């Protein structure tokens, strides 16, 4: 059994989606932003899945089959998202996480890194191409040398 944010799942449910090289899960609330990121990632050869943060069962089904989670921190102080990241890194340490947010202060960024987040992009200063480059930097070497 796996518990994600106090919701119970069978581990077999995680096998529902086969693992592919360069697979990314987008958890971005704004649909237009999610579609922009999806389009750019797919053009660059990534297999992209998406889910809304409020849909925990959908996220849990994808976790066993991804290399990278890109998660929007609309409100970085929201305890559910920080608790989710902590549980994710405990249960799925091999999944790399990039967060996207607006104007996070140094304390929050340090807490994200302590949770195992490998990178953060400020939405004010980033473009979809920036996410592609970071995703390639994280995923390609991991798959190449395993």
C-alpha cells in the first residue's frame, strides 16, 4: 500500500502506465500554461502526462512511470504541496522534481531543496525552452548511464 496525502493506493495501480524514456509529469494548475509546457516538451521528444494537484489519485498513478515531475507552486506556503513533495521523495527517490513559482524567498527555496527538489524556475523570468533544457540536463544523463 502507498499513502499519498493520506489517500491509500495499491502499488499495482502504479504499474498502470508503462515507463518510457524521458517521461515527464506536469502538475500545473493553469491550463494554458500546462498546454504550453506540454507542447514544448513533446516537440523535444518527451513523453508528457499531466494532472491537476487536486487530483491525487491521478498523480499517484503516474509516479511509478516518470523520470521528472514539474510542479507549479502557485502558493508555495501551501502545506499540502510541501507535504506532497516530502512524501514523494520518500516513496519515489528516483523521481527528479523541478518546481515553478513566482517570487519565492530564500527560506522557501532552501526548504524546497532540503525536500529534494533539484531545481526551481521563477515564472517571471523563465520560458518553456528553459524547462526543456533543464529537463534534458536532468533526464538524459540519468537514462544514458544506467
